[in-house]
C-alpha cells in the first residue's frame, strides 16, 4: 500500500495540443462534489419517519487552486496567457467572449487526475519585496476523473523547459495620474472572472443515474462579468499627505514589478496599465501612518493588451 503526498505532486496544463509542466509550491488543491437533493419520507399514515431521503444525480463544477512563483526564465508564461486573454465566440449570431479552456492534470506518486475543460476564475498577484513574486490561481472545470496511475502518459506535445529556475523578489512601482506615488510599501492585483454555468440537468438524464460514471456534469458556462482590481499602499509623508482622501472615476494607473536591486526606471519584469480606472484613497492609522489607493478597472475586455511587460 502506498500513499499520495502533496510534495510529490506534479501539475501539468494541456492547452492547444501542448503540454506545460507548471512548477508550483505545495499550495495545490482540486476536488469535485455532488449535489444532493433531499425530500421528506414522512407520510400521513406513517409519522415515525423523521429523516429525509436523498437523491443525487448531478455534480457541481470541479474546483482547483494552485500557487505559481514567477521565475526569470518565464517558463510559466502560459499562466499569464490563460489569465488575461479572451476568445471570441459566435452562437446564434451573438458574439460573446469566453475564457481560454484547458485541461489540468495532477500526477501523484500513485495516480494521475484530470480536471477537464478548465477556466480560471481568479488570479491574485502580490508585489512585495519581502516575498517571492507569485500568482495564486483559482478556477473551475467540468469533470474530475482518475485517468491512470503514476506512469500515465499525459497527452500533448511537451514544451521545453529552461535548465534553471530563478525565483524573483520584486518591489512595486506605480503611477496614478499625477499623484505622488513614492514611499510605496506594496501593491496587489486581482483578476476575477464571474463564471456562470449553464443549467445542465434534465429529467430524462436524471432517471438513468446510478453512480458517478453516468451522473450529470456541467458542460458550458458564460462569463457574466470581469473585474480587475487591487490596491497600492504607501507610507504617508509630507509629500503625499494631501492625497489621503482623493478619488477619481477616470484615471490612468500603471503598476510595475521591478526586480530588487534594479532602479525604479527599469522597464520591469511585469507591467500592467489600467486605463480607464477608478480609485479611492483611504488612510490607515498605525504606528506609521499609511494610505492605500483601492482601484478597479472600468474596461476589462482588453486585459491581454493591458499587460504590457512580461513575455
């Protein structure tokens, strides 16, 4: 008997016929649950049946999450593509934009699991010089299955990997219109996709469900909204104290991740421009006064072109 250990798990993404090995830390999670419908069994003639019966015919969307440290070699660039780019589709003459769909594989010491037709629902970036630059990813898929043992051959053309992997420490450089953005402490950036799964259960299919092999699984979704938001935090000084209660609904915001040791004028390892954007400033009273600028994009469809520095 052998056990599966998280530290031995390997994560792969298969997209467009290509297979990418994604090096994560140990923060990998994936699962799928089934929806239970309960019903009363008490009858007029038998009042002793106090419990409720159970009926299970469909699965909830599979969920996953993982954390990827960025490296100087940028082997994890596929993550940026899947987060930022949308694909335009046409259905009954109506143009819609969908997230890029991919298959997620996790290979352990004793099994290989597949989450099919995945889409990323959120991605969080932290720009903090005291921690490695990384992205936390969450998403959903249609179906989680065990496709083989630890020697299962994951499909797709394996993409080449760099001989080294060099993690990064970065510090934030930001600009918000003409505001003084010196004395920065940290910055955060979050991309959220509101995924709504199309109802998929039917009476005919529910009548033949016997177990997980023929249960009803989700198959299609729509992106109802997309939000790009975050915050920039700075120390409050004589040069920026007048900005503590500022706000705007039409601003131009740029955030760079500059490697520690490089000048702030550097083009940056990662850069995103959000225009137009809204923001509100707020002050925090601690041992050292700080102020934060909470921002949100007012146009999220062209996110792929907003990330102007990475690849």
